[in-house]
């Protein structure tokens, strides 16, 4: 049993399709599966409308840490500037 003062993290159950797809994406990017997911999550604000995500958010306490709130395009920056050179190479491998 986990102590009461220890944080619990939600571990989502991915569908077989999502798991298979992320595995192949990570191979193509030459990074681990968690690294591929982290890169994709950080790219999401350039694909979806962050304002709509923020509008419907149910946890306003995490705004400072959220990729949709801290999006580079909002500040007039290149959305790829946030990535390390290794991450940029991984992105270029699949885009």
C-alpha cells in the first residue's frame, strides 16, 4: 500500500493502436517511447487550438506547467525553438 503523503500519478491505458503507433513513431524518431510522447505533447499547441483547450480545462491550478498555456507561438517564437537539437532531429525525421 502506498503512503498517504506520496503522490499518485495517473497512468493511462493506451489502446493497442496507440501503443503500436507510438512504438513505431519512437523508432522512426530514434528516441524512447516516453521521449516521443513528450515531444508530441509539446508539439500539440501548434496543431490544435490551445485557446479551446484552456477554455475547457478542468484544472486551472496547473496552467503555469501546461504546454497549451506556455506555447511559443503565443510569444511570437518559433515553435521548434523549444526543442533541443536532438529533439529537433527526431522531429525532422518524421515531418
